C-alpha cells in the first residue's frame, strides 16, 4: 500500500511539474485556437467547410413584418417623433451647407439652359414643365450635382456628417422604442461614443465595394474601346458584371447590419461584423429584397416631393427678382438629409426585429 501510494504521488507530482514547467509548443497553441474557433463557427454557419451543406441545415425562418409594413412603419416613427427628427434635419442641412456645400444656382441654371437647347432640337421646344422638371431632377442626381464642388475636405466632412446623423438617429430610436424620454441634445452628446468603431466598419464596407469599383473601371474602358460592340464580348462582360455585383452584394448585406450593431456601446467593430454575418446567414436574399424596396421607396419619395418643387421653381424663375435664389439646391440638400434619417430608421427597425427573432 505504501509503495502504491508513493507511486501515485510521484505520478501526480510529475504531471503537476509538467503542467507548471512545460509550455505547449506554438503549433499546439495555434491548432487548439483554430480548432475551437472552427467548432464555434460550424455551430452557427454550416458553410465554412468543404462538406456539402443541405438546405435543411441552413434554412432560417424570418418571422418579421412584411415589406409594406416595414416601409410605412419607418415613416410613421419619423413623423410621430417629428419634434426630435425635424431639428436633426435642420442641423444636418446646416452642416452640409457650411462644410460640404450645395449645388450652385449657376450650375442649376446651366442644366436648364442645356435642357432648353436639347428640347428645341429634339421636340421643337414643346416639352412640358413636368417633363422638364423630371429631366432636371434625373440629370442633377446622375451627374452628382447635389452638392458643391467636390474636394477631399468636402468628402471627409460629408462622411463625418453622415456618420453623426446615423449614430444620432439610431440612439434616438433606441431610446424612443424603449419608452424613454430623450431629447435631441442627448443624442448629439451621447451617440458619438462608437464613432471610431462605426468609421472602421464604414472602411470595411468601402473595401467590400472594390468589385463594383473594378466593374465601373472595366465598363468605362470597354465603352471607350468599343469592346461591347461584339455580342459575345458583351455576354462575357454581362457575366463578369453579374458576378462582381453579387460578390459585393453578398459582403455588404452583413456590413449594413454591422453598421447598426456597432452603434451599441462597448461593441468592437470586428465583433459587430462577425455578429452581423452570423445574424444574416441564410437571410441575405430576403434582406437584399428589402434593400431594393428601400431604393424604390426613396426614388418615389424624391419624385413625389421634388417634381412639384422644381415645377414651382420654373414658374417663379419667370420673375426677375427670383433669379439667383438657390431654391432647388436647398430642397435637394433637405431631401438628402431626410434620406440619411430614413435609411437609418429603416435598417434599425429590421435589425431590431431580427434580434427579437433570435431571442
């Protein structure tokens, strides 16, 4: 008995000495780290392996309200809390005018003159005011004439203003939906805590847009060299464009949710990206459909709001004393600021519904 006890004691002491003194090799630690990480990943995402994943393994139900309810709920919560969002809209417009600039009235008048000359040549000058207003709106947006002269400083200020409006809107929504009394001052002072984290997620989203940037460069080169004149080459380019758009859309679908997730205090950007990726796994197609609905809704709102304003401006410009008043450029800036608020509200509501599903 004494011999067995001494042998058992010696064995325990040698094991304890091994655990104390001997350190695992670097390869063992790396192997253990990736083994644990892959096990956690496989529990949530079955696609991170070379094994075939069946639809039953990754099909995830999303019992959230429909698209139409989502669109009108976003409008309802903004208009219901207009005392919060109207001052935020005014502040955003002022910041854009001061730091970014608006489209100059001279450029807008130049658009009108070019359109008048084109209408005389094409339609004999019989183009109506509504059609003219629609063409002015489309040309202004597509040519990037919503703001003043684009410079590096204006671009930086534009990004910062967008992030400030984004974080402030989500902060106000989070507290209003939780039935807390909150003022705009609280949002402007307290919502800026995750500004750096949000900016890092924004940088990741820009990197994920690189396939689209490459597509734009290739398209411009193909147009200049008449590469698309051949049907076969046009088909090849179409397939290439579809793949680039799908790649960026797949990556950005989770990054947009990470924009909302990173606004939570104490959440680091990489953790927000991983959380959003796991949350959107198996739900990306439905989310992209909602993004398409968002774009269509904003396009309709812009047409419904801006067309009467442009027609009114065309009528008022018949009086000499109204020349030089940047009425339409200011309206374009207001609509751009409202778009920031609405997009933040739309995505935050969807993120909140997704969290309720997970819980």
